[in-house]
C-alpha cells in the first residue's frame, strides 16, 4: 500500500504533467490546424446556445476557485482576516453554484450529442472517453464540496492543498493526500486523467482561445465610392 500511495501521489502527477506538455507540443507540431472545438453548431444550435455558455462560464469559475483553494495557504487568508466561516460559506455558495452550473451545462451537451444523430455521428473516439471522465470529475468535486461546506468535517486546505503545493517543491507530501477522504482522492485521480487526455481530445481548443483579439490592431477599410476618404475601423 505504501508503494501504491507513492506511485499515485508522488510519481503519477509528474508523469501526467510530462504527458500534458509533450502531448500538447506534439499536437501543435503535427496537427496545428486540428486544434479547434470541431464545432457541431451547424447540426444543432438551439441547445448549444444555452448549454455551451453555461458550461464554459461555470467551468471558468470552478477553475478560479481551485486555483485560490489550492495555491493560497490558510495562513494567507488568516492574515487577510478572512474568517473560516466566511471562507467555507463562499466555497459552498459560489463554488457549489459554479459546479452545479458546469454539471448542468455538461449534462445538456451530452444529451444533445446523444439525441442528435448528426452531432453523434460527428463525435470523435476520444469523446467517448472525455465526457465520462468530465462527468466523474464534476460529480466527485460536487460530492466533496457540498457536504464539506456544510459539515466542515475535512479541511482540504490542510491536506490536499498542502500536497498540491508540495509538488512544485519537487518533494511530494504523500501522507497529506493519502489521509484525504476517498472522494477527494477520486476527484484528484480523475482530474489527472483529464489532463492526461487533454492534448489528444477537443479540450486542446483551449489553447486556441481568441485572447489576442482583444489587443489586435484595427484594420482600416476604405470605400471606393465618392466618399472614399472615409474609412471604417474594424478588428481583423
């Protein structure tokens, strides 16, 4: 059992990180034009217009909550005079709402893919693995967040967060993760599976987010008519 814990919490995270980085580099080099969402909007748009934004906004909030919870030590929030009760209430209300929104959006997206023949036909083999893993990650995360936010039986900032930060020190605190409740361990393992799959699935489209559009210079369009001197400025 000791060797298994060392493998899971001391070795596997680095293997997943290596696969994530090298797989992403391989995908960019050999399939640069395949880094897209492979949108199925032409096949069905009514459900996608609702479920897509709900899923993505909820997911961004979930990611932000994870970054704060895992990277910010409890001592920092204490120095900022953020009470434990307020922190837990915020995690329960905001984190729980974000998780539920993400889960609801994903459920509609999966149902849409299953019920719409054209969307189902356009699915990739990796989708059959990706969607179940996403569902497991969210289910385990909600199972860990909602009960702990109410009862306060386990403080992940004194366990899971310590293990996570120790990975950056190249000295994994295996015991901190080994003593965590099973639901946190499942959430972590499925999360690592998701990152291992990331470069080889449609999730890779996150690297193609049009962030540069916000700072892209304007292009001047000029008319050939009588008012040719008047130009219109639009983004490319």
